[in-house]
């Protein structure tokens, strides 16, 4: 089994029944074909370090931190 491949990360705001706001996250998966979705009013995506650019779609163990 090899790592799965994301097609993107999407976030859309929406309102809950009692007037609270939240976000609906959608992560389409290329392989194996599928979809990850979740709702979260408190999720924040944070860039922890500069991107690592490589000429392939997966990082080697030493490139991960």
C-alpha cells in the first residue's frame, strides 16, 4: 500500500441552526479515490515551516520534520 494523494483542500463557511458560524472542510482524494470531510468551528491550518520543493510527489524520511 502506498500513500494516498490529496487533490486539494477546500474550506467553506456555513451557519449552524442557532446562528453560530463554522467551516466545512473538504479534502478530495485522488488515490485511492475518495473524500474526507469534516466540520469544525475551531480548526486552523498553520504553516509550520517553509515548503520543501522536490521533483516528486512524496518526501523522503529525511525531508520530513
